[in-house]
């Protein structure tokens, strides 16, 4: 069972994430490389929400191979190319991740390998 760690001495999280997640001893871990919003047939949607949907579908597929799901996420590192893309990414993330929400970092970056990409997400999952 994953346990959220949110000390009362800290300001509550700005959004739906946990300051920390405790992973039980003996849990298996899966580390997902950064995923981009591109379909298997090389199509990249224009919108950040559509890209985020593809990203979380890719993460879900990786986790499924290990017998895990999005509810097993303990850490997300997300990168967007502009401040205006934050809300769209967070909307998709908040709808798809489980409880407790994973520890999370969201950064604005200068860009990715192709200019069309607006968001990239790395993930870590754990399951006992």
C-alpha cells in the first residue's frame, strides 16, 4: 500500500500531487523513460491535452507489461514547453492518476527533439 507523506509543517501541494510517497519494503519498481505525445503510427496531435492522453496511454501500456497500472504511480516528472500548457497537462494527469496522487514535478522547458511536442512525462511506479 502506497502512503502519501504530506507533513503539516509544509504548505499543502499546489495541485493534485503528494509531497512524498512511501513505497513498502519489497515492492517492485518500474521506471518509465520520458514519453511524448506521439501515436504508434507517428501522428502527433496539436493540442497539449491530446498529447498528454497519448503519453498516459503509453505509460499505462508500459506498466501493464509489468502487471501494474496508473494507480501504482509514485513519481512523475513532467515537462511542458510553455506556461499555458500546464493546465491541459494537469487536467489529464488529475483525471488518470490514482490515490494517493504521486509525488510530482512540473517544469517549463525550452523544447524537445521536435518542435511539435508540447509535453513529456517520466514515471516511476511501485507495487508490492
